[in-house]
């Protein structure tokens, strides 16, 4: 039998990886998005491809740290006034998630999505001529207060249980590994067996080109409405109307608004992140580095040294906060004293975040032919390939030998 054609709404890295997994299984695929493929949220990622980034944002006691994160000098967390009406119920769910049982349950689901990320990206990049966009790396969690670097803490203990190779190093070894780091950092936990994307935006472009070469049709148009009619799914766009029997909503933070008229109300927030990129850094990082105080992640990339971070909850279309460029530049110079910050480039993107740090992946009950793949929060780049694999198998085979209950789009109804 000829597989049904699939229309994917959203040409971000999640939509692109889903398309690649579908065409590998023999499906014909069309992707619709207003923007260029792979150039939205994941474009500005810090580049970490980590099989062991499996810890949700809400940990036990995290609520005690919220005032410091909102009002300290680095201010890694903020909430715009217009976001508070939706933020309060979202935040209550987030805090309730922060139990050891909740963390472990979320980590199991995140492990399922993150564990194969490096191997899947390498498979997708084969034959593109850009295989070198993925580079072996460690993930260095750097602490100014060495006493806070503890392998016994819940987040590192879970990683170890899942098979991560972790090492606690002191100041001398840390600065041998990363000489550009400030001597103020006293210790680090090294998470080994990782990789980093040398240009997340280029990864999206290259994989979209591969998808197009395999027959995926890319349509650039503004998606305005998704509805049912006698022909199945009707996709109303700015200049055209499309019909499809099988639809995948992979529009990131814009997905919830598209689905709400269909009766699916989801606690999805726009958690905006920022980055600054320094094109002439005069220093180079050997690995991806998380500053555990400033909550920033830095990597050396093709375009220079990039520092990404910040969590700003705001309406989707709110303007960016220009003050964050100075904060990130200050954080970068503090972490890397010899960094040249001239001609820095400033960027903002919108993470689609659920309170449990997990995406929604799968079929939508009661709406035949409708599937979702969005809400990957801080982990969209690394979760994208396996998310695409899971959804492609569901669409093509109708079932999968994995427990996807934690990723169900209906999980918030109870």
C-alpha cells in the first residue's frame, strides 16, 4: 500500500528531523512554515548535543532559589508583567514537579529522547558533506564555589545511574582542560561522551537540504488556522489553503495557539532565551561550558564564541529586552577574562516550555490524523532526532514499543 502523505506544520529542527525519519520509511512529506527551515528557536542554541541532559528544570527546593535568580546581578530568570496571568498556574505545576519522584519520572522520558541524539544526528548528516558540524566534546559544569560540585547530588546521581561517565575535577585540572576560564572557577563536573554542533543554524539548513533532495516539499507560507472539513484537515495559510489526511504540528511555541480552537488547551509558555556571539573572541573553548552561577552555556562555533542563556517568560510577540545583551556580555567577560567582545551579535528565541520539561509527542485523541511534536523546552536541538523517529514510527506503523504516556498531549487534563 502507498503510505499516506504527511503535512508537517513547522520547519524547525524538530519538523526537519521528523520529515527525514518519515521519508526514510517511505512517506511523502510536505513542510509548511512562514520562515526559512531551521532558523528559528534552535538556530540560537548553545550547541550542546548531550545524551545526558536528562534532568528537568524543576528540582527539589528550586522554588527557594527563584528570588535569587530573578533579582541577582546576572538575573537569569525574569517574568514580564503581561505573562503573569498564565505564569501563575504554570509555575504551580512547575513547583509540584520538583520532587525526587517527579524528577526521576521526567528523567526517564528525557533519557529516552536524548540518549540516541549523537548517533541519529551523525546518521542524518551522512552524505551532506557537512559531517564535521558535529564535534566530540565534554559538557563542563563549572563552579566558582567548589563545595557545590557534588557528584552525590540528585541530578548527577541520576545521570550516573543512566550510564553517564562523570568526573569531578579541581581547579588545576579544570584550567588545564579549559585555560580560557577565569581562575575564579574552583571546580567542575565533567560530563563525558557528549558532542556539540559547530553551527546549530547550519545544521538545520543542511538537514533541510538533505530532506528536499529526498523529496520533501517545503512551502513557505504563514499558517493561520487548522480545522476539519469533509476532506480531512484544512490548513489555512496566508496565500494558500492546503488539505491533508495526516498532519504533524511541530510549530514550537506557536503550536498551542493553533490547537486551542480544536479543544486542546495546553500549559505551554514562551520561555525566551538569548545569546551573544563574539565573532573575534581571541580565546577558544575546548568543550561546552555551563557557568553554574550565571546559568549560561558557552561554546566555540564556526561563527565565534557563543554564550546562551537567560529564561524570560513573556508573551510570544513581546519585543526583546535589549538590556540582556549587556548582561550576557558582562557574564562572558567575567567567565572568560581574555575574551574580545567587539562586534558582538545579539539574538533572542522562544523556547516552547511545559512545566514538566517534557515535550508533547504523539496522536491527539479524538482528532483522527492529527499528531503533535513540540514543547521541547531547553532541549529541542538534542531531542529532535529521536522525537522525529518516534513520531515517524507511530504514523507509519500505528504503534511503537515505547511507553509514551509521559509525553502525551493529554497528560495535563487530569
